[in-house]
C-alpha cells in the first residue's frame, strides 16, 4: 500500500488528478481536496484515446484539456460489458479500490450463485472483498440467510449493515482509514446509495424505493461516482449491476472456489472429470454432504464462460493479425511445405 498512488493522500493532490466521474468522453477529476469538496471547480478533461475509469489517477496534458496519461492501477473491476455474444467488450467499473463491499439485501432470498460471480470479480480486481447484508430490519432473523451467504464466502467476512438504521455502518467506515477507497458491487435496490449516504452523513446520493412485488430496484444510480468521505478516504457509488459477467479471469475462480479445487487435488486421477471415476474426492464430498453439488456446477459454468471468452479473444487476435499481415499461411502448409509462399 505504499505505492506512489496511495502516497497521494487527500491533502496532497497536485498535478495528478483523480477521476470522479465520466460523462460522454469527458472526465471530471479532482486536483485538490477543495475541488473534491466542491469549494473549487474541478478539472474537466477529454478522454480522447485514454482508457479511463472512475477512481483512476490521471495526468492532464499541459493545457489541461485532455488526459495525457492514466497512472498504473492498483486494482480494477473489469467485467464483460456486452452480452450479445457478438463481440466481447470489457468495462471497468471502478479503479484503485481497496475494499469492495458485495452488497446483498436480506429483503430477498439469498443468491449465493450471484455472490460466487461477484467474488470471482472481486478477487480478480485486486481489492479485498467484504460481503455486506443489508435491510436486516426486514427479516425476523438473519442467521439462516447469512449462513447461506457464508457458505460461498470462503475466508471473506460477512457483515450486516443498514444505511437506513445505521447498523454496522461504522465497521464499513473503518475500512476507509488510512485514506483508502471503498466501493460497492450489487444489484439495483439493495441499498448501496443508502449506505453511501450514511457514510457521508447526509442525503448526497439519490435513492428510491424498490418495487413492492419483487423487491427489485429501479437503477437509480446511473453512473459511478467518486466521493470524498468526511474524515478520510474515498467512496465510489456504483450503479446496480444486473448480471455479473466475467471478463478474463486471473486467479479469481481458483480463489472463489478454493474448497472445490482443494478436493480436486485429492482425486486419484489427474484428469478426473469428477463424474464417475474411481477415487474421485469431489464425488465423495458431494455424497457425504460436505460439498453442495450446485457449487461444482457453478464452477464448471464459470470455467466454461472464461474459456469461451479466451477463445473469442484469440479469434479476434488472429483476425487482427490477418488484417495487419495481409495473407496468412494455413498452419499445416506452413509447417510442411517451405515453398508454400508462392
Ligand atoms: N428497510 C430497509 N430499506 C432499506 C435499507 N437500505 C436501503 N433501503 C431502501 O431500499 C431502497 C433502495 O435503496 P438504494 O440505496 O437506492 O439502492 P441502490 O443499491 O443504490 O440501487 P441502485 O442505485 O438502483 O443500484 C430505498 O428505498 C432505501 O430506502 C435498509 O437497511 N432497510
Ligand atoms: Mg444507488
Ligand atoms: Zn474427481
């Protein structure tokens, strides 16, 4: 945590600026705490050619007109933006985050499958995840739903907090000590902006009622925004994310499914498919009730999703190579026939 970037604490902003919001190719960024607190107009620069995300540290060009450089990110949430299967495009939700709160409402049935995906994204981001269960006031007892979330949140804290009643908010705030950056990931209507307001100590972010029938939110927050906390640290409010689609994963899947991977290490055969092979530790754990079979299915689905994305990326790279290099040689001919090149 002692990189040049985190070394720039709230009081020491100067030539570099931190991106607070992005509107149609323009970044609004803070060069000083006065700007962050609204006492001075912030910097507005064009993003032309720069891949900028909220939370990034940037260097404007000499005229202060455009982003000259985006400083290396300490962490970043990258998801797949398009779902149409035509072309994979990545989308960076927030950058330079220390703690990400994965927010789930106790007002709806727990969704451990969704949490699994969020954990993969969080582990891949480089930020530390904490699961936050909101709206405890809506349920009589929280133990059962919390247990369901804990079952997939291996080694990750699961807290209860409510922006409405204030319960648990101090624990969230402590994560910002040392001038750190917090953000939220969760479905619309789970109470992210309500928590942001509780942390800011005022109604800064708009919130709105969820729908009566299914408790779904109305996508009230439409763009990510970086806000300074009153004492120290930063918070990035984010729009509700409908579906958590993976981008190319680092070791996120391995970390989020460490329990299943540990079992796989104990299968008799190295190429065990965990289907009917003798000596399969995964099957044995499912039969003894130690492992929920849905977890294996989830893992397989995520691995497939990642493999499909990697394949798509490779195909695009090949297409780009072809465009750049003109004609390509069929691999077999190239290998066996030196005279192929006409
Ligand atoms: N009962 C109860 N309601 C809450 C709590 N936290 C938030 N709410 C309500 O839930 C609704 C949605 O809250 P928001 O904070 O707007 O949700 P959000 O996650 O920011 O939603 P998007 O911006 O759409 O992604 C509001 O009506 C809040 O008042 C809570 O702890 N208890
Ligand atoms: Mg919101
Ligand atoms: Zn096996």
